[in-house]
C-alpha cells in the first residue's frame, strides 16, 4: 500500500479514518489510532511499551486532519493538536476492519493438526547444532509451534542434561516435584508415572492453574522391554469430537472440569477449568485431560450431565485410538519437548527386566514463542 494508490478520508464527526487502496477501504477508529500511536511520547522507543494510560487520552478525541505522505500517513488528533505518523504497511499489518474468523474449534495461527501419519516427519534437532546454529534452532522451534512437540538428539545421557534444552528458549518452572523429576520404577511411588504401568495419554498437572505449558523428557537409560512413548494431538482429538458430536464438544468447552492432586505431604492442588478451552472467538487454546487427576464434577447442570459424560467418554475413546498417536522408543541421549496444553503424552507398559530412566522438567510456551519470534524477526 503506497500513498499514490491510497485515498484518505475522515468521517464528519472525526471519529473514523478510512484508507481506500487497491484492495478496498479499511477503517480505523480515532481512539484506536491514538491508543496505538508510535511516537516517542506514547511508546518507549527502546521496548515499545506504552507511556500513557487511557486517562491520558481525551474523551472527546477526534481526527482533525490526515494526509498521505509517501509510504506513511500523518494523522492529527484534537483537542491535543498532536500529529502522529503511521507507516501504511504497519496499518495494513494491524488492520482489524476485515472479516473475522469465528469458526469454533479452529487452530491457532501456525498450528497444524496431526495424527499417526506424522510418525515419519517428526521435527528433530541435534542439541549441539541447536546450540550453535540459530537457523536450525528457529526451524526446530517452528516445528514445536506447528505440531506442539519436537525431538532432540545428540544429548549426553547424563543427569541434568535436559536443562540444556530449556536454556535454548527459556527457564525451568519448578514445582512440588522439584526442579526436575525422575521417571523410573519405584516402590510405593507418590505418582503412577513412577511405576511400570502403561498410562493413558494425558496432559500433566491439570490440577495447577496455570499448568506448566512445556514439558521436557530426556532419556538416560531405556533397556527395559516396552515402555514406548506415545504422543497424541489434543487439538486434533477435540476437532474430531466437534465433527462427530457438536453438542458434546460444546458441553466439554462450556463447563468447568475439576482436577485435584494431594499425593505428597503438604500438597493439595486443585483447579477448575474446562477440558477443552476456547478463546472468546472460538479458537482452541488448551486441552486438559488426565483421568488419574479427575475430581468430582459439580459445575455441570443436572440436565447436561449425561451429555457431558457422553462427550467425555467419546473424547477418551478418540484419544485411545491408535490412529491418533505417534509412537516411538527413545534411546539414551534423546529427548522430547511438547506443549503440555495441547499434546497428550503416554507410554506403553514395560517389564521389570532391564531398566528405564527418564528425567523430566517443566517450562513455558511463552519462552518458546518469544525466542522463535525474535529469531524470525532477525531473518
């Protein structure tokens, strides 16, 4: 969009600015433009944080003049008499006068739903290369954004090495399990994860609010029979439920589930969140599914309870469907990282012969997405 191809007009009341270019008109409210002014008095040039509050913007704000100037437009606001310059490309990139996607159950930007056919295309990065090559790190992080998980190879099979993965993008989130936790068979375990039992695909820590949104599992030893890791795309499962049973999907998204955990001394965690979480615009935000941590359901009306349980059962069956899962066995020196608000993880049962030792820790997706955004901006 350039000035030579853009016509500028203001409503008689001065409350709306319209830019009319080859692709048609785009409108901006005066209050939106003033709130998003790019001048140094409004936003810090170093960190782009706002230096004003809404109280600093006049309630009788209007646009008194607007003029295209090359690839920018100058907008004057009254009663301040303040002129602000906006790049036309910036306005086009941030335009909100456009058709809004309101499809229920749609995926976040950059995400791709997957099923078992992803087995041959798992995003993978070698730890030494991820440390030294920003392009490989960017592509690996983009894989996590797209699929919700990725593998790591080339690690030292030693305790604490998983922290090297987290340091690529963020910080460890410590919980009551410690800065990290061990996953191997124990006598009288405090959590079923520490036995040789097979586990249904689940998200971790749904009894926390907020939940840790990233989990890392690193393999130090895996000589036991069985114990394959399984991953399931919770967003793909939710979308399949929506296609099969829209009413059931609405029940799981529209009512809070309850989760609880008190397996350790001094710990009594609980949360009240929907099993399928949507944004107000209908976009998938998070999945919380963990039958081991399910608490009595008390937030669903009597006349909706049967519908809720019907949908709960169907979602459970979909999650258990082998057509939805990616399965692999990690070798020592390998790890997986996944979005714990999207990807469910599980393992097949394993025998007492041989040994199986994984270390795990938690982090958060904001670090993944922040590092990725910074690397993409630096291209």
